């Protein structure tokens, strides 16, 4: 499988907005959650304790999901293959298909949720538009890859 477009390396640049929003969420949820937990324990009240635990648990779940999405991401495209954010590089010859996953953005409008690069071994790498600052350039490159291209609904 030959490299599409040109043989230069194309880096997938992660958007800074995602990191900034995660930091702001942590700065807000974690201290307030700790204060609620502390007040709930001191006052013997269940509501502040539960609310504090819910705030911290919500932050942990969102952090886990964002970390997972980042680790399954693509770091770069080079003449030899696709560099993964989790480490390693996969040759273009191992690429089976590119699948755009479409989700509802509002009650009437659909939008691209993520692009999956699926490999012959069953693994996949993700390109999430909101997390990539040069997504248009990356998506155009991916559209030029010589493999099966398809779309699917996020609901399965």
C-alpha cells in the first residue's frame, strides 16, 4: 500500500482546548467535592457526602474517558506508517478500513463524532475532530488512504 498525497510526515496536533477544559473541570470538581465530603463526614450528613463523592467520581470518569480516547489516537502519519499515541507504529499495509462514525449533534443535525482507522489485527486508532486542531488537513489525508472507506451510525 503506497502512501497517499505526499511522503512527508503529517503530525496530528492535539487541541489545547481539551486539556484546558479538563484542568478547569478538575480545579472546580475536585476541591468542591473534597469540601462536601469533609463537611458530610464532620456533620454526619449523607447529602453533602454523596454530592462530594458524585463530583469526584464524575471527574474521574470523564478523565478516564478522555485519557482512553487520547491513548487510542493517532500521533502522526509518515511514509512508513501510522504512529499511535499509545506508542508504536503500524504499517499502511495493515490498514483494513477507515470508518467515519456519525452522531446526532442536535435534534435534527448529524455530525462526525470520530474517524476510526481499523487494522487487520482487529485493533483501531481514533481521530476525534474536537481533539485535533488540524483535523481538516488530517481528515483529507485519511480520505486519500487506499482502503475501504465507510460511515456508520454511532448507535450501532
